[in-house]
C-alpha cells in the first residue's frame, strides 16, 4: 500500500512539473512557487542564452536543500556553478549526480569538462568520452520524449565535433572543452525550442 501511494505521488509530481513548465513557456515566466517553481526558474536561467547565472544558483540551491533528488536539479546547479567558474563546487555536485543517476549523459559531460578545467586531465577525458557515448545512445531515436528531436541536425553536428576532438586525446584539450560546452549549449537551445513547439501546438488545438 505504501509503495502504491509513493508511486501515485511521483505521478502527481511529474504531472505538476509538466503543467508548470508549460505555464513557464506560454506565459514567459515560471509559477515561482515551491520546489517545482524554483526548479523551473533555475532551469530557465541555466538554459537560455544570456541567462542570469547568479539567480539560477540561488533558485537551484533552494531546490537542492529541500529535495536533492528532484529531477536533475543537482546537474543543473552544478552547471550554474560551472558557468560562474566555481569549478570545485561544480565538481562536488557532479560526483553526487552521477552516483545518483549513472546514465546521466549531461552530468558526465559536465563532470568531464569540470575535471579538465581543474587539471584532472585523464579523468576529465574519460568522463567526457563516457558522456558522449551515453548521449549518442540516448539520442539515436528521439531524445527524452521528443520524437522530432534535432530536426536541423545542429545537436548531431555539435556531437560529432565533440567526439572528433576527444578522439584526438589531450593534445586537443582546449578544443575538447570548447566543443563540449558548445554541445551542451545546443542541447539547451534545442530543448527550449521543442518545449515551445509543444506549447504552440497545444494552443492551436
């Protein structure tokens, strides 16, 4: 009975998240209430071009304090730290993130980039390679529920570039970092566009 109730709560939480995120896209601002609202605030600032990194950190730290297992909040917070050049803080969170979800391709790529930034080159290269492999598998037929993912091929192109430079080894360390960061930015942009299309389709219906 307890397991049934827990599963039902998870379904309710996921439904509320979806509704909240649609509200964020349709109205141009998140609901801003509770863990879900803070998560959406932080996610938007991390993902969008010119986002407010400091604001993202504040929001996502609040989420992590209340519920560190809430979706990919640890990975998002670590990426906000990374963008703010707080690499040690990002490193600690990313180590936790990949322990919690070992197939989190974004966390592994981010971990590798952070390790490279901190001079842990061998482990950094290994982490990036692992993350790229996971991403290639996860996006081979859509991605995270998006059936028409990457219609223009921009993410695939960025992924190929990142794979190419990691195959060269640490002699291309700067290129590995650059292409890895560019890949994450492409994924963010594509995810945002896909979510906007969903909202527009809903409004037309």
